[in-house]
């Protein structure tokens, strides 16, 4: 029997999950949806006309006809809904951030520890991207010697007006914190943040350069620039003792037209990480059907939020701020 998934939140990410689920994920159906907006519900119902509409997310989580949930509602609701899923003993794929503060995210970790079981997968989809997978493999198998630098770039076309410099760290850079921990397979020791001058095209936030030192001494640099205008771009260059390995700069398709030869740049992360989103959902369905946990755990979600707080301190106070996220509980070993 197919796994019956419930979708909480039918906005940009919820609709994307619904589309992927309906088209590309065997073994699961979209059985229920919740969203306060009739317009957004209708959009998702056109993809899955038989999905049942629930009045509240709590009713959906408790319903015996729903086996697992995708939580893609506004950030401030993630923690309480993840806790409700754990209480109902239902697997949940929770969009990042797991909490709006590390304390909130920690509540989810503690609830899983008390339950003695993992239910939550955090939607840091980059862990499923084949390119990042290859970088992680390089480190794991020591094919180029020890890693020394990891140079990252995170550029958005234009972020919404509410995205402040703080959110560049706590909402966008958290992806980088998670994927760099994954690629290097270790924790961070310190962070510093330098803000560039404001782009004249955006007065909401400043472009940031983050420098992070890992516990073993790898230096990570991250340009986080959310107003690049030309499109969405993510880069990562892993510099090791005997060579470097990088995410490809070139998309799979090139084009010749109008006397030009070139490549298109993706407009946003959904297009750029389409493969990763698909693989993430497939693996979540396997996990929810009884398979092993995969992807980012609740502890990884907590770690990203906690690192963000150290980053915010570094932005505010200047200088190098030591990072300590504390020990990893046995459940996540
Ligand atoms: C956005 O909030 C996301 O979650 C995307 O995955 C990320 O890549 C993007 O840059 C953020 O602004």
C-alpha cells in the first residue's frame, strides 16, 4: 500500500513538494493537505485532486489515514508541528529552519530523545545533491589528501524585502552550515563575519563574507549575497592537499542562439536543486515506510540554528567568535 502523506502548507515550497511527490516519487500519495489560503489549496488540489482538505494541521497529524507529514508552513510553526508529529509517532519532513531559535530546535531533539526514536528529517536538500555528495566522498575516502579550504558562494537573484542581514545568516547561510558540516564530516570551532557595503540595488541587507574554522583547522569561506540580480548561483570548491574538487559551474544544457553561445542561470533554488529535492523526498518516503533515517536529523537542524546564533554575534560584535554546539546525543551517532 502507498504511504499516505499529508502536506502542511501549500506555498512555494509546499507546492513544489506536492508536484515532485505526484510526478516523481513512487510508493506514496498526497492524501491530505492543509493551508489557510483557498487559492493555495486549489493550486495543490489541481495536482492531487483526491487529497483530503484538513481544517487544522493538528487534525491532519492526528488522523489515522495520514502516515507521515511534510511541514512546509511558515517558519514560526515548524517546531510545534514537528513536536506534534513526534507525539503522534509520525515521520515528518520539516522545511528548514527546524526552529526560529536554537532553543526551539532543541525541543525537537529532546522530544526525539525522550521518544527514543527519530521521526524528523530536516529539509536541508543539498545533502541529496550529487555534486555535494561527491565532495563529501572526497573527504570521506581521503582521495585528495586532507581538506584545507572550502570556498562557497550563495547568491540569490533578489531576496524579499523582509530579509535583513541577520536573516542572510539565520535563513540562507544555514544551508551552508549544514552542507559544510556534511561535506567535511566535522564540527566548527569559530566564525567571523565581514559585511560588504550595501549594494545600491538593495537597502534591505548587506552582502556578507563569512569565515568559519572547522575543529580540525579547515577554513571555510562563504560569500552570501542575496541580491546578485542575474540569477541563483551556488558554488563550492574543496581544496585539499593534492588537488581540488568543485561543484560544476556549468549546467548540463548549453544553448546557441542569436549569435551567442551560453548557459542559462537558474532563477531560484527549486530549479537549481531539482534533483536534490526529488531524491530527498524519495528517501524520506523510504524512511517513513520503515527504512533507516537519512538526510539532516533534528540534531543537524539544531546545529545549524545554533551556529547561526554564533554568526549573528560575530556580525554584531565583530571579530572571531568561538563556536560550541555541545555533544551529539547518542540517538544521532
Ligand atoms: C531560501 O530561504 C532557501 O531556503 C533556499 O533553499 C536558499 O537556497 C535560498 O538562498 C534562501 O533564500
